């Protein structure tokens, strides 16, 4: 599932909504994101990924800025509010199923949140946790 690294969990569920009843409190502009991923029970070091991206008002309304391809995913339990969202999502890729739960907070010029993912891999079950921090750094 190709996902823009900067916005891996920010609004993944929005792509499946035909029309937004609530517009997220996210200001358009140039955004900088840092995601820290940790793995439970697996001898892997924490992974930190930072990126910058231009997010337009149209991107926010459509949700297209957040997930490039979502056809392998099913969103459920969506709770979208102006100040944040919670959702569950199941994605299937290369024969593996991943169950994700996300909790995001929107603060206009900032976003923060967590995502927890569970998957069965050829090496056995794996749990992954991600902390997401983002901030608007200016205009595009």
C-alpha cells in the first residue's frame, strides 16, 4: 500500500468518505512530519522518518493528500471531529493482513497522534506502534 510517508496515518480514513461532514482543523501550507515507529517483541531498532509536504485546502477537503491508494484497505469505526479523529483500518498487501487503530489530534498548525498496527508476518505476529508529530512551517 503506497502511502505518503509524512501522512501515513493522519487522515487515512477520509479517502473512503464521499463527503466530509466535518472539515478537520488543519491549515493548508507546508508541513513537516516526524514519525517514530517502534516494534514490540522484535529485535528491530526504532525507526524515525521525517518529511515535508505541501498540503492544500483542496487536498484536505478531498482527503487525497493523505492516501495515494486505499483500495487494499477497509476503514471502520470512524469518529471524525474538527479537533481529531479515531478510526480502525484493515489493509491486505502481499497476502498479509494488517489491523490498525489510530487516534489523531488536529490543532490547526499542529497534528499529533498514535497508530497501533498488528500483523501476521512470515516471521510470526508483529506489533508496531507509531507516534506522529506534524507542524505547519509556512506557505507552500
